[in-house]
């Protein structure tokens, strides 16, 4: 499987511009899976603005991701705020996974940090379930940042058939050493490959 890892800084609050940059990266080189950071489409520290920027099923942003995946033949995984389909008016920190088939899967962040600069619990609504999704004849599990600190998330994905665990993050550089230790441990615990 060819995986493109795009480590990019988004323009805060500018979904169209960030989506266009994502499209440029995807078109630049062939891959089976293109992975972009946590909340890449919106930027990270936006407070209440996440509500206005939240992607909704069938909106222009969701449809553009689907079209780009179809055109490129690449599954695109990108972080975005998402309007909750279960709770009206609430927003989720999610990874949107657009497949070349037109399918759009979503994995919502399970564990929201509420310390230091990370006050996600004030803005976002978490989920309590994770499930792998099909990517290029494989099953891939997606986690968002702090989820990787909880081994049960990786275990649930592995038990669901994930062959590859992928973690998207918007953590500061100071957290890098933590992820460099955690991600290999999660892969070893579950007999999976890792992609971060």
C-alpha cells in the first residue's frame, strides 16, 4: 500500500483554501491512502468558530472530498470539525475518510483532552466506538491524537480487523517524543503496522 503522509499547517478558519492545498498534494503523487493532520480542513484553535465550519453530510466540502478521491483514485483521510449526526447542534473532532468509490466514512475522536491549551471537551462531543474502514483491499483503523494514549482504542480497531493503525494529530512538537514511544507500542500490542 502506498501511503502519503502530509504534514501541513492549515490556514485557520479557511476551509476552501485548506481543501485546495489538500487537492494539490493528492494530485502531486499517486498513493492508495493520503493522510492529513487532525482538524486540517479548519485549523485547530478556533473555539466557537468550529460550529460554523463543521462539515455536514452532503455539503460542498464533503462532496469535494468525495470527488477528489474518485478523480485521484486515492482514499483521503483528513481531520475536520463535523456536525454531529446524532446530536443536533454539537460538533465532533473527526477524521473524514473519502474513498474512490464515493464512500465517506467518519471516525470521531474518542478521548478529548481538557488540559493545557487543549480544551477540546468544551467544544467537541466524543464518540465511544471505533471501527476500521476498507482502504485499497485492506482494513485501516483511524485514531485521532489523544486516542493513541488509550490502548483500548487500538485494541478495538485491531479486533475489528484493522491491519494498519493510523493516528492523525495536531499536537505541538513538544509532544513528538511521546508519540514516538506510544505508536510503536500500540502496533506491537496489536500485531499491526503503524502509520502516524
